[in-house]
C-alpha cells in the first residue's frame, strides 16, 4: 500500500550536530549548508519532524504516534522538492526528520513530480540544517544505497535509515462496547496472536503482545492500531487480512499456528516481514554502499539500512 517508518536498533552514539562541510561523492561539491545562515536568528531547533503528503498523512500520523510520539504540530505536508526545501530551511537543527513519501530506489515521488536523490539534493542545497537522524520511510529506497550514502555525506547527516522492501500499512482493530468474556478471547486468540507480530510499538521496533491486546479487550476497551508488513515486490491488492489468513501460519501436520512464517518460505522474496524481522545493515563508506547493493541482489531479505558517514 504505502511507505513507512524506520527505527534505530540502538540509541545514537554519535554527535548530534556535526560541524564542517563534507565532499559529495556524487557531484564533487561541498555541502553549502554552513554558508547559508542555517543558524541565523528566527530559525528554530526541531525535535521529531515528519514530512509527508496529504494522501499519506492520516496513516502516517497514526503510525508515528503509535511508535514514536511525533507531535501533530510537527507533521508537515510537502508537495514538491521546493516545499521540502522551504520547510527544512525554517530550522537551525533537527534531531530526527522522517520523510514519509512514496519512494522507489533512488527516487522520491512528490505530488506532481518524481525526482532522483541527486535532483532532490540540488533543490535542497543551501537550505538543510544540521540533522542528527534522517529516516526515509518510503518503499524500497534502501536498495539504492550508494545514492543514499552520497546524499547523507553531502548534507553531513549523522545517521540515515531506509528500508529495502515495500511497506504496507493499514488500520487493524477490535471494537467492543463491553468487556469480552474469556470464551470470546479464546475464540479470537489465534488471530490476535498472529496480528500482534505486525503491530509495531516503540522506537526499537518492539511489537504489541497478544496478552496486551486481550487485556484491553477484557476491560471493554476498543483496540485500534496500525498494522505494517514489508514485501519484496509491490502488491497493490494485498491487505492485512491476507497476511493473517495465509496458510503458512499453520503447520500442515499439527494444524497449529506457526507464528513466524517469514522464516518458512522457500526464498526471501516470497515472504512478508514484520518490522522486528529486519536485519540492520550498517553502511559507513562508499565502498560498503556499493558492496551492499551487490549483496542484496542475491540476499533479498528485509534490511534496515543504516548510513553512517564519517564525522567531519
């Protein structure tokens, strides 16, 4: 369906505000940010900032608040590269910016135009503040690791994250007007147990447990959460109900649930993955970036690519 969030495996262990300019391997130009008055009076320091589009905003706000508590007044629509530039230029620094757009390998899809990362870099140049962490939360842009590395290094971004797979999100929930009974819980337990694997919470990619969800239902409270799963190929008709009803959830001999079907597939490209199944791949040089692109071609599992350019 749509793109979505990347989260770190551990707290940042690097300086939050790099200083100095870096060379850009793609263009050979220096980062111009420090020469443009990014710390001029009138600019503000940002904490958690989400840049998205109107079409993705409802799901995006719900998912980010479910996982990371992004304040609603730090969610902004960007319809073009120029709109992104103007929004970033309002800040002197940002702790963590997440970009939730439809994306492809090395491309961002704005409302009216599709731009490569190199084109976006040209539009943004001179307007990017110091950014400690940048998450590309759209689909499969993590496969273009070399371009991501050049982009992060050019702007002196301390840590950049991206996913290698397509990202599907949609609401999932159980509604009730009264406390449910133990018998009712037993009847729905298997579905809740499966769903819990795909209901992310927290900044480290933890998931809700079936006992947490069932305790809420026992109290008579409704459960409304965003589900997410990742697939190697884009499946426009895929819905969360298909994931929950997939026959790979069951052992054909015992007919008992198998709660990690992504480990039971013939090939990684056939799987759908929860966030917690992602493999973190650290890329800290142009050579590592190019090497990962080759490696991914024969190892198409879900990766959360973490770009760590050397500090300036």
